[in-house]
């Protein structure tokens, strides 16, 4: 849900943003492998390209999935034109080659991560250095709050996070920001945009404490790659969000009875499960949250993207039919073929999809205790007005629900005009000030939770 072209592509675009130690000269042999790999992508030779993968990557991105990623990337950035250079870096024990790629509409770097055996252990498409420079919004008033770096969770799965605490007397209300799908950082970085950083600074400037954190799928990506057959939304999102709520409640200057949770896109789907594990949350914010099953939203996204240019080619039509069959297997597990996860949408395993089917988020949301705020961008093609109207119907019997629709905003709640496309995610912008103001007013106007906390 939280992706420029589809969930899988968002995962590849959003990840790998951590700083790398630059090397003075590229590692020649790895550079040759990396540039040849990109040549094969451009030539459509995906069967040969995957022969450079390590076992984890081979399982996650077989030739047909790799082809889907490349075609989706071309749908966003335009046709591939040429390579324009390469550079090397080192991240932990991994060697990384960045291959600069010129597309018709954008310049991106293919970030290719190598293990000690010179096999490709990671693949990401990221903006080049300097292209993603962030400039704070006008509503950010740094003098109005303090900032603390901390760790969310415990044991082997701890995550780095940032807490913004308003200056002045407390205690103040607080909110945990739960990100969408993919290995996102605490800012929900995509290109030059940082929607969670905008929200955090805007809310803290208005008297609300905000805790945000890097996702487990970013910080512990390698460990989780070996668990794809058992990974569920609980491990991806729910467990860490619960730990973040508990941490925020204990934080100095925060009113533990007025801690809220905001979920963006897939993060909103997790809200009922977070509430079930941590009673006494003061309220919930659904930011562009689907009211329909994930697989149906994914299929609709792909149909929208293939139709953006007004023409659906035979190849695109065949891909849509293939996606339809994948979605059918989610809804009817008995129809799955022996190849398993490769026959399911987005390369996610059977455990993930079965877990989503067992936990119907739309039904569970009706049982949420406490006030709910549903916010939706009218230009959002990933989570659409159909989902917003779905929440109106599902939550119609609840008296403490507020609905806010912003006609000109996209999935990141950034202003725009016309039909929303993936290209606009790479144009610098900020979460609209009206969204920040409405959210702050709603949070500060809600009372403390009445449900006993554990």
C-alpha cells in the first residue's frame, strides 16, 4: 500500500537510505558484476540476472518478480536510457556498488549489495546523493520542542527512534507514528519527502509529543529475510508499535493516559491489533488506511498504473491477469500451487496472507475503544476515496469518529493537481499544514483514556 507503483516497488525504493562509508575507488570486480547486472535488467534478461543473487534474494525475487519490479520502475521513471557511472561504498560487512541509471523521467541509483562471496544480497533503487535533501516545513518551530534519540523495544529486535517533546510545562499528550509497508525509516522517507518528520515537527510545535522509529524490516532486514515463510504483520509492525506505546507512556513529560496511535496506510490496518495488545490507548488516527483487503487494493493499484498512459498493452493485460490469479490464491488457499509464495501477490509468504485473512482489520476497527480520526487525501490512488467511504459505512454506528477528506492531497498528504502519479513522490513537498493543524486540534481536544491500562 505504501509504495510508488506497488508495495514491492515501494519497498525497493524506500530502503537502503542509511549512510554508507564511501570508498575512494570502486571495487573493480564488483563494479563489473553490478554494471552487467543492470545491463541484463535493461535487456529484459531476468533469468540470467537472478543467477547473481544469494539464496535469500533468489527466493524473494525470482525472474518473474524481478521483471515486475523493473517494469513497475519503468512505469514511474520512464524507459531506461543508460548507465552514467558507478561508485562504491561499504555498509557493515557488505560491499555496495551504486550504479547511476538515467531514465526518461528521473535519475536513480541502483544500490546493489554484495556479500562476502560476491553474490547480490540486496537490491534497491534510490535517489542519487543530494537529490533527497530535506528542508523543514514553515510550520516547524524547533525552538518549541526538544529532541531525544532512544531505542524502541528490547532484546535482539530493538529499533532506533526519535522522541520530540514540547517545551514548557507538562504533561502533554503524545502520539506514536506507525509507518506503512516496506522497510521504512522513522521519517517514512521517499525521495526528498519525509512525511513522518513533517508530522512530528508540526505536532511537537503545537504541543504534542511524538515518537517515531525505524521499522524492523529496515533495521533487521537480513535477519527477517530468512523468515519470510513465517513473517506476519505482527512481526513487521504490530509488536514494535506496542513497545513504542509503552515507551511513550513512560516518557518524562508525557501524559500516559493521553497517548494516541497513528497508522499510515498498512500501519492503520495494524491499529486494532495494537489496541488488543495494549489496552487504554486514548485514541486512534487512520491516515490513508484501506478499508478493503490488501490484495484487492494491490490489484486496483496496478490496474491504475498500467492505465495511466491511456493504453494497456497486451503484456500489461497479461500481467494484470496474472495478478488476478495471485489474488485468487489469497482468497482461496486450496488453489495454491506447490511453488507456494511465488504464486502469491508481492512476493509475500502464505503465512503473511493467512494472518491478514484471520484478522479482518475492517471488522476489528469497529470494536476499537476510544475516539477515531479518519484522514484521507482525495488524490490518493493507492488508498482511495472508496476506502474512505468504506470507513464511513463501517464506523457509522460509532459516535466518537471524525472524518476528514482533503481533496487535493495525495497518499503522502502532500498538495498536488490532476491525477496522482508515482512521479510526484520524487518532487519535494510537505504534509499540508491543514492536516497538521487538524490533527493537533483533534489530539489536544480528546480526554484521557478511561480503559484500565496493563
